[in-house]
């Protein structure tokens, strides 16, 4: 580790992995509730478990991004972090707020939680992914601003690299677009319109910048390819991501009450959205193929390549599958969307966070790379989780296509719940694929505890 | 300062242009210009193969033959699924869409590896579909 203050990333990474485990446990609970409707009812109803599953995903990815930034920014800026103490304080505030929010979801009726936490003053709750109580949302903004202050000051006092600037741009964008979570117009169309400014412009906009910056950082380190080459790729990727992703928001505006021109804008620009992910795949393979060194951390290289491939498949291919307006007319809000969401989040963001953790954790523990046995175990976890996610996606896609047919295409369309009954087989298969994913995740956690010889750290 | 500036493109992509072009067309055929991309590959194969270097010929052959085989399997199997299963059968759509998406994406991913090999002046063989590499005596 080049700078002592980079160590503040470690608690963020550990908490991220812990919350990831929680997210998957709740994923399994809702997976089972799809087929056994009263499983854990009334203790954990489906809507609550789903909320916990998605909110934990957001919280642990944010933890991962913050940890990654605290590790990456000082090294790129070639200076110590502006305030390590602030970073540690923010960690505990964010973790405590996140934990209290999840406990609130689980133990307090949502209506009561809303009135207890100031939703009467400014109503922001009750919307998918933005279910957090007002005080939690305010807490997120405060933590985000303090975090941005810390890493921006670090960047300002040190070297300004393209990676740092792209990462900062992504993180500032993340914070700015979250402010739309506070805007909740009474008109449902307007509400949805701006709701996507948080959700879409995060995952198909600014988060892509964060992802590209993290991937570029790891690739520079593990391949030894010249920074100039990687920076040029980074420019191309972020340009493609922003050009396609911003107006690509239009693919969410089909059939929700917005003007019909969005069907053209949304279709055209979102059809181009696979391009940045495709570029990232080419980028990752190109850099690894032309590597100038054999880095001992093989598993970090594997995660980097996996990120490129799975992000392209999940976000690019599965996104394109249902993004054109004439197709989306039938598939809107079906299990095909769930299939895309699962693989895209895993490929683009879960894997890139696990990639930087895989690269940085051994270094923070005083070695260049983990013992061979630990790396092999982590590679097993990579393959188990990735293959399991492929199957989750395939089963959900199959369920989605059948759902669309039964509910929207057939001469005598079924109701939503009747169609759901016909999908039980796929939901069972999805559940068992989820169990396999959980086994992969446990294997991943286990790999941290494997002891043995490790490659010495050369600074 | 020297009079000669380094050729950054050549440094970044030392592979032969023809090889890079044909593998890029392989990807373009799959993603943005179906059929047109294949026609361009076919034209290159017929007009450039004889005068090509061994490496260029490797990439020309791989892209041309894999496009034919891959395209035939991709389109042929998809048509077969719908013809045999029937357009009014939901299972035709389940199997057909999954088959097309997975096979198409697999071809793209192998195309990415192929174009990278071409960029780095290395030979490549598409798994299963690509013709065997020429062995040196």
C-alpha cells in the first residue's frame, strides 16, 4: 500500500461484503416466496423482503464505491487522503443509518415508519428503490457530500489523473442525481419521469463512469499497460456511455403517459447503449492480452475480464432484448426486466466492486496477492456465482417470455396472478440457481480466511 | 525534438490492417450491419486472400467460414424452432428467443477475442466453428 490512509477502504469493503450476504439471503427468501406464497408470512412479507433485497444492493454497492474511491484516489493523486478520520466517521454513520433503515423495514409497519420519520413533512417514501425514510435520505446526502469533500480535496492537492477525474465525475453525478429522490410530484407521470433521473441516470449514466474508472485502475495495475493507452480507452468509453445513456433514459418513458416521441428517442439511443459495454469488453481483453507483466493476483484479472463480459451480456444484450418500443410494448415490466436487472447489476457493478476488492484487499493486508489456494477458492466463487447468475437470467427470461405470451399475446389473455401460476417451474429453477449463487458467495467469503504463503508486497 | 513522430495507432494496434478489418466486420455483421457485413467479408475473402500474408489469411478464413457456419446455424436453427414448434406456440418463443440470444452473444464474445488477436498480430481459431489452423511443415 503506497499511502497509509488507503487503509480506510478496508472497513468499507468488509461491510460491503457483509451486506452483500444479507442481500442474497433476502433474495433467496423472495425467490422462495414466489413459489411458496406464505413463506415467512406475516413476519417478512414479500414487499418488505423485496425492499430489503434491493435496498441492501444499493447500500452495499455504495459502500463498495466509497471504499474503492478511498483506496484509489490517494494512489492516483499520489498523496494521503485529505481526512482519514472523516472517512472512518462517515463509515460508521453510513453503516448505522443503513442498518437502522433495514431494521425499520423489518420491524416497523411501513406506514408507521413513514410517519415516524418525517414523511408527512416531505413525502419521499413509497417509491421503488427510493423507499428510504426521509431522515435516511438526508443522511445519505450528508454522507455523500462529506465523502465527496474528502476525495475532492485529496484530488485537488495531488496529481490529477484521468481515472481520478472520471471517478470524481461519476461520484458527483451520483450525489447530484440522488437529489431527485426528494422531488415527488403528485402527478404520477411526472413522478415516474423524475424517478428515472435517479434510477436510470445512476445505473446507465454516472455509475458507468465509476465502473470504467475502477476497471481502468485495476487494469493499469495488473497489466502494466501504459496509462496513456488506458486513458484513451477511458475517454472513448465514458463518451459512449453518456451520449447513449442520457437520452437512452427515454426507454423508460414508453407507455407511462409521456409524449410519443420518447418511443423514437428511447428506442434509438438505448439501442446504442450496448456500445459502451461492448467497448469495455474489448478494452478489458485488449489490455490483458497486451499485458507487460504477469501480476501474481490472477483472480483480480479474472474479475476484470468477467466484468467486461458480464456487463456486456447483462446490460448490453439483455437490455437490447427489450428496449425497442415495439418489443417493449409487450415486455414492459415483465420478468424479462427482472432477468436484465439481475445480470446487469451483477455484471456491471457487483463484479467491478468485487474486482477492486480482490485487487486491493491483499495489498491492504500486506501482500501483493493472496496465497494460491485462496486465489483458487476465489476463482471457484467467481465461476459458481457467474454461472449461477447466467442461469438465474435464463430462467427469468424464459419465465418472462411465457408471461408475456400468456398475459399479453394469447387470444384469451390470463390475469397477472393466473399467468404467475404457470411460471412456477421457472421460479423453482431460479430459486435453486439462487442457492448455487449463495454457495458461490459463501465460497468467496471463505477465501478470505484461507491462510498460506502469499506473494510479498514490493513497493 | 525528432522529426519523426511515433505512430500511436501502429503502436496500439500492431496487427495487420486487413486482419483487424475483417474481424471488425465479423462483429459489425453480428451487431449493426447484418448481411452487409458478411458481404464485405466475402468480398475481402475473394479479392484479398491470394495476396495476403499468413496471418491475414488466418483471420480472413476464420471470419469468413465462421460467419457462414455461425450464420447458418443461428438463422437455420431459429427458423427450425419456429417452423417445427409453430408461431402460435409460446414454447417456440421461449426456446427460440433464448437460443438466438445466447448463440448470438456467444459469437460476439468470440468475435471480441478474435479482433483482439488481430490487433495484437496473433492468429486465432474460433472454437468449434473456425477452420483448423494451418500447420507449418
